[in-house]
C-alpha cells in the first residue's frame, strides 16, 4: 500500500486532504486532536476528531497521522492562533513515520 495513492484515492488530491484535515483539526472543540486514520473495512483513509481525552473511545480504525491541537502544543508560540499553528505544522510532519504506520 502506498500512502500517497491512498490520500489521492480517499480525498481526491493531497491539497484537498490538507484542506479537509486542517478544517477538522481547527474545528476541534476545546482540546484534542485531528487524526487521519486508515479504515480497513472500506479500505480508505478518513479524518476524525478526538476531543477531550476523557471522551475518547475505541475505534475500528488505525491512526496514521495525528496533530495535537491541545493549547499546550501551540500556545507559547501561537497564542490563540490554532489555524496558524496547523498551517505551519505541515512543515514538521514525519511522512516516513506516517508511511510506516500505514504499512
């Protein structure tokens, strides 16, 4: 399986994936994560939100790429500008690790 191909297959393009991922992560209410998962039943990638760690549940998906949007992750540098943090977060993504998780 090739992560790039699955991103294109699941979201139409890498740019569309980034747009959807950023929107989901930015919309997390309070603290939590935006996460790209592999959903094996449908054999596709999906984007989910995980809010407030006490509300987490078990998924039938495999987390591939998370972004931490708890304020502790970005407040010192970005204050309340979560969207700016997420935009710059793309420069730090370890795509090799994402590939490894997907494999």
